[in-house]
C-alpha cells in the first residue's frame, strides 16, 4: 500500500479493530501521588524510527499491546511499506489468544499471512534459522514491570539470539504501569528460571527499554555477548506518571486494577489459594474453600483465559480487593504481604499451603521460611533492604526518564 494511503488505512483499521480492543477502566487516578499527562509511546514515534528501518528485512516481536493508536504495530508497518518478514510471539501469543503457560504454536497470522514463530514453551530463544534473512529485529511488548511476568525473559533470549547472529535489535519503549516503585526480594541466582532470570527485585521500577539497557550494561548475556541495541524512548513519561494500559497485556490481566494488584497477588500462584483465575476478575480477589469471608467466587473453566483454574467449580471464600486492595496499595506504596501471610495463618494445618513453585516465583527460599517462622511484615521487608539498595544504584545507570522521588 502506498504511503499516501496510510492515513485513510489507519482510520479504517481503527474503526474495524476498536471493538476488539481492551476498554480502559473509567477510574479516577488510582494513586494521587502520581501525575497525569499525555504519553507518546516509542512505537508511535514513526517519523523518528521508520526512516531507520526502511529497506530492511524486519522481524517483529509483538503482542496485543503492540499498537500505534488503535492499529497493531505490524499492520501499521505493512501499511507503510516496511518489509516485515516474520513475527515472533511471546507467551499468550501474537494476537493474545492463549492463557498463561499454554503452549503457543507457530504458524501464520490469519490477518497478514506472515509466518509466526512462537517464543514460548520449548522454543524460547530464536534459532539462527528463525533469524535467517533478517536485517533487524524490532521488539515492542507492553510489559507490566514485574519480574515473573515473562516478557523480560523473552527480551533476554531475543537479545541473546540477535547478539549470536550479529543482528541489531531496535526496541520501541512503552511506559511501565508499575514503574513508580521498587520492592520485593531480589532474585537469588539459584532460583533463576523463565519467571525470573536476573538478580532484580519483584518490582524493579524500569521500562522494558531501560531494562534492555541494563541487560547489556551489566553483561547479563552469556559468553560476553553484546547486543547492538537501539531504544526508541517514550515522550512525556517519567516514573511518577500514571500510565493506564490501553490494551490488556495478557488474558488474565483484564484491567488496570489487576495490573496494580498483580505484583502482590501473583505469589498466590505458588500456594493453594486461588487469585480469581476462572472468574471475571482474576488478580483482583483471592480465596479458598476453607477460608472464611463474606465474599465468595466459584472458578469456572474459561477457554483461552483459564481452562483449568485452581479449585475449579468449588466455591472459594476470601477477599474482594477491587477497591480495598488499591487503597491498601496506596498506603503501602509497595508489595502487600498481609494477604499472603493472613491466608497462610488461616489455612495452617488445613492444607499444604505452599507448593514448590512458590520459591521460583519469589526468587528465593527465604520468604517462605520467614512466613512459616512467623516473622512480621516489617521484619520481612527489612531483610530485603540491603539488596534493594544495591539494585537501586545499578538501576540508576540505565534510566531513560526522570525517576520517582
């Protein structure tokens, strides 16, 4: 399609795609200490980076949040005449059709006919064959700023593969909706996995572009590999800007409330407690058949979102955090451990509360031990501080935007 038709194409595509978009919550500013303002994402700065990729054979790492306005980045690139050769799909797929942990199969994108290569399951790192014929890889994923959200692990493997093959990587940056604080235990390398590859805290307060710079600068790629990285930064963003994600980044993060609560509630994935998978409000509630509480929910099978959630078809009792959870986060300005500790205390002796996955998520075996030994929240948080202080100093070197106070 000729460039002169791009404007008309974008308008038409916007009307066609808007019904499938994630509608933002109509909500007051969730955290009064954050600023509001217009943010221009890196992908939207087409005049700045399109000239640098014209005439190149491009591979794109993208997910549903990879948008330019209302239009997917890949569709925008093709409409502008950029030679997109293939698409790489992270967890949840290119168009966002798969639930957490579900095998993503390669194939073709139905809309564009482009080959789609899965970067999940047993194929997390692009192979030389995957990258053959490419001049550049363009990386554009909407991250949520939490260590166990796997898009930063995908980033690592793509950077490693590009470095292996001498192919440059351009990353169009996006704001981090949880980029206004740093908290949680720093990962012990002994517990490195796809849900935590680097020695960073649970919440690391960086955009994915800043994080990419840290991977390069700290030498986290193996064998002293260097990835030729270019970051297209956002405009109008700093770490005290509230950013409401316009497209749900994965099937079980359906709204901004779930994104804010995700860092605290995801640790329940390593326990016997449900965090609402199989309901309309995942990562916004928690419960268990043996807990008490006036609020209850019954997880159901929802294909493509949560086919076999914990406690399927069993009524769970617990807490609805859609309002009180955000209020608690405002007070804490960090991870809320009370929900996890209270659940453990109330279920102690009734079931095996922790499963082996808990230490993998936490990135350490200390947190589970501290909860079992009955340490207070303040004592647990104090134990994190020395490593958090060290991380803050490392992080400063790679920031692209003004930091929070």
